[in-house]
C-alpha cells in the first residue's frame, strides 16, 4: 500500500466513525419506534419485524396533525414576511446610498448576538396585554423580528456579489428603484433567497421556548411543543411511542434536508464565515 | 420619487430611501429592541407580573449574585462550554490537520451526515439521547453486555453524571459542524505554504502549529462564537432532558429565567438574570473577537 492510499484509508475510517457516531442515536430511536408495540426492547436488540403501530398511536394520541399544521402556518408567516422585509432593507443598504449605514448595522448586530431567552418575558407580557398570547401572531411576529438581523446580513452579502454596473445602467436610463430591484436584481438573487428560506424554515420549525411560553391551548401547540408535552406526560410510559412522535416532528425538516442539504450546509457555514 | 441622484448629491438627503428599511426595522424595534429595553427596566424592579412594579435599584442583581444556586448555574454554563466548544473545536482541528490535501470520494455524503444534528429540533435530539441514557437504554445495555453492570445507572438522574452527560450531547451536536467548517478552511490554505514548511524540514506537528492553525483563525472565531453562545443559551436541551435536575445539578441561567418568570412569578428577578446572561454573552463574544483578531 503506498503512502497516498494509506492516507485515503485513514480519512475514510475517520469519516465512517464520525458518521456512525452521528447516526447511532437516530437509528436507535428509529428501531425503537418500529418495534413491536408493548414489547420491551433494550438498546441492542434488532427489531424482529417492522411495526407502524407506534407511529399511528403517536399521531392520534399526541395531536400531531394539528401540531404539524400549526407549525406550517407559523413557518409560512415568518419566512414570507421576513424575506420580504429583509430583501427591501438589504437592497437599500447595499445598492442605494443610504445615510447612517454604520449605526444601523451596529443596531442590527445586537440582535445577532442577543440571547432571546432573556427578552421572552417582556414579549410574553406585551402579547398578553394586547390579547395576542395563544395566537399564531404571538409566535410569528417575534420570530420575524428575531430573524431580521441575520437575513439582512445574509442578503446584503449576496447583493454585494452582483456588479453595480447592472443596476447603474438601468438607473441612468431612468428606471425606478423598485423596478430595478424586481426586474434586474431579484432574478440574480434567487439562489441566495432560496438558501435563506431553507434556513429560516428550519429555525422557525425548531423554535421551542417562544411556543412554550405563548401557547396554552393544546390545539394551538406547534409540533416541537406538542412533542415536549407528549414526552413529558409519558416520561415513564412507553418510550417507543415517544420515539415515533419525535420522528414525526423531525420528518418535514429531514425530507427538505435530503433534497437541499447543500443549501443548509453552505448557508450555515458560509453565512457564519461572512459575518 | 426622484431617480436623478445618480450623481449622489451629498447636500440633499433622499428620505424616501428609508421606506425600504422601514418594514424590517419596525419588526426589529418592536419585537427585539423594545423588549430588551423593557427587560432592562424591569430588572430594576420587584414585580410579580400582576401588581404595581416597585423600583428596587440594583437589589435584584445583588440578590442574584448572592444566590448560590444562580452562581452555580453560571458555573454549569462554563462547564458546558468545555463540552459544546472546546471538545468539538479540538476534535475538528485534529481531523482537519490530518485531512490536508486528502481528496476522497463520498465527501458530500459524509458532510451531509455529519451536519445532520445541526438541522434537528433540540427537543428531538434530547428525546433520542434520553432514550440512549435511559436505565434500560442502549448505553446501559452495552455496559451490561461487556459485564460492566456495576457501572450502569440512570445517567441523567445522577447528581454527579447528569451535567457531563448532557454536555456530551452538545459535543455530539457540534463536532460535525466544526469538522466541516475546519476541513473547508484547510482546503483554502495555499499548498505552497505546506511545501515551504516541508522544505524547512517541518514535521507534521510543527506543520499543524505553524501553517494549519494560524490560517484557520477566521474559522476558529466563527466556531467559538457559535458554540459558546449556544452553550450559554441552551434552553431546549436542558428543558427536555433534565429540566435542571436532579436537584439543581444541571440548572443553567436560561432555565432559571424561565422558572423564575413563569413558575415563581419573580419577573423582576428573572429580568435581571436575563440582562446578566446578555451581558455575559456580549462580553465573551467581544473577548473572543479581541483575543483572536489582535494576534494577526
């Protein structure tokens, strides 16, 4: 075996080991969820057959049909409004000479580092005083505010990559700013906006603390919140049904990840480095 | 709306430009900056969420700093930084150091798998690990299999082991991310630098410290900021795995904020703890940026 081949074998072994460590917890709950209902299984038993009973039980007992629906409503509201507002703002910051960019960016930087755990109390009392707690708005509105700093930074970096000559030529011909954005720049921004959509979808889908605080009615729970109640109430109950419930909640993000994994990874890795 | 300003006259400000940033800033101000200011104000009061707020100055801060449970929760956060940041960064750096110039097939698949823990809800991750650590779960079954029945226990129910075992979940979540980040960074380092080091007779170890490490500075800053803030916030995972217990052995500040505000009705005290957590994170992030940028 020559030097080069030995290096490759070492690299493959490291990645295989890493992959096994990552995948083990997933397979272990997948086996648990697919196991025969009521049968005690331990960590190392391979299931004797595939049973979907736990998935059905989790779906009907845990209220996940409404949980998944609520989560989709919240995600749709947050993602669409955030992308709309952030695109306009990032365009103005990058392509139009707006005064005071530096202080405005410093202001946005606060939101990028701020642990939102510390401001949820105030959000709760504000929402309650406007009778908005326990509604979709109590989840959608704060998450738009929290998503905006990252989105503006991300979109602004993408606007920067488009040469100014394009928009300036149109401006000399007297085109309106909004027309330039829609007709000339947006078509070039589609990949960046798609990546941002995927990231915002994931973050909003997985959000937990805000839902825990704002939502009191069982029918209004988002999927992760429904899962936490389900897992909490049955802590000493059947772990197989809890495992099936966890898979229901993870499934939508997982499906999108399988198709768009490059966007997730490049979005988070390059998005982080750009900052 | 005038579009004549292609010559960008400095004298006249075109206020219509601000309409573009207005919607975003309305959301940002109402739902982020205002709550932050409100929390700051509440942190100087005593308030149960219903009655009149009573101004108490710095009392809440002093009480928090004198409360042993709270100071130890901050200590827990620092222990979690070892598991969330230090371990994944060391693992990532070591592997990136080995991977210089290695080009293998299937890298995209490995990357997709290693990144997986980043995309999932921490509630799902917590439930998976709760099963692994369960009294009759895979970890204990594995120990029994090797004849180590005496070692097996309810890991998350143990005063001594709950915190490091929750920390290990953080290591599991983070190590794929740091690996991908650092391997991508290593591949951007010009090979001439390594050739030059070889000519100078550098071994693998000096190559790592003199070429790899300094050129990964940007990636290391990113990894530190990302993992340290997560270690300090970390609400979801603690909530679903231990809830801060047993006792207060895995209690962290964000969990205290939740309990104080929503179970004990101590809104003023919770707010001051929130401001303390914010300041702690801002300080650590600034420190990371200052320490690592200056060494250029």
